[in-house]
C-alpha cells in the first residue's frame, strides 16, 4: 500500500493480489533497495537509508516513510511471524546501508586528501568569462544579464538530464529485478519438473515390479490346475 498523497491519511492499495517484497542489493551503486514487482509494473522501488524506520502499527501491518519519494509505504502480512521477520530484515538492511554509506564517505575523504586540487564545482565550470565594460555601464549590465540567463538555462538543462537519468536508472533496476525474479522462478520450476520426472520414474518402476509379481502369482496359481487337467485326461485314456 501507499499513502494517499492528497490526504496523507488514507491508504491506496498498490495491488489487488498478494505480491512478493524483496530486499535487493545494487552493487553498482552500493545501495540497498526494497523492491516489489507486479507483472511488469514496479509497485515498490525504494532505496533504504540509515534514517528509515519500519513501524509496526498492528499485529499484521507495518509501514515506513521514503522521504525521497515523498510517500509512505504500508505492508500487510498473513501472520504476525511474517511481520516480525520483515521488521528484523529491515533493521539488518538499514544497518548495512549505514555501513555502506560510512565506507563511501571514508573513501571520498581519502580521495580528497590525496588530490592535489579539489575538482571545481558545477557552477564554476559554467561560469562565464569576465565581462569588460566597452560602451559604458549599460553594455556591462546587458552582458551580465545575458550571461546569467545562459548560466541558469544550462543549469536547468543539466538538472533535467540528471533527473531523466535517475528515472532511467530506476526503470533499469526494476527491469533487472524482474528478470532476476523470472529467472529464479524458471530455475525453481525446472527443479520441480526434474523432481516430478524422477518421481514418475520411481512410480513406473514400482508399477512394473507389481505387474511382474502379479504375473508370477497368476502363473503359480494356474499351474496346479493345468497339472490336474492333464492327469484327468491321461486317466480317461
């Protein structure tokens, strides 16, 4: 479930049926995610942060807030035990996310200390060259305003590109998880099929043994009858 963005009170069902909710580690970005896929649609795609807290609101329901997505997720469970297991896993993943962030920060600090010069800020790279006053203050003002407008437009363009890139990354993560989930299901189905084949082979062997046993039993039971008939025929002659 997801909280209604309009009321911030009511819950909106994200799926009509029970779905699988999994914890997924993205090694490329060194982040942990909570992902749930319904068909080809991502129901939950949430990056776990150290500040997140999973709260049990009832015996079979819990929720957590995702400040980045500006929403609150809620999960209902079939049993209280399942809720407890998810809560413990949530804490474990949150601690792992905290350690991953600390290691990343330590690495960044080490790289900064080893750098001869710090990289320039994005705004510095986009800074326009000094404006020279050629025709008086009015010309300088005009040129400064034009440079500011160009700089602002460039920043907005880059922000848009970064935003679109983030959306593409989320979609790729969802597709990757969907493929991995499908692969896991196919492998499980293959193992089950192999197990069924082995079971069928055992049943067939058992049926063959039973058939052979019954055939031998019938042969043994009918043999005295044939002997008696032969004796009777010989006596008459």
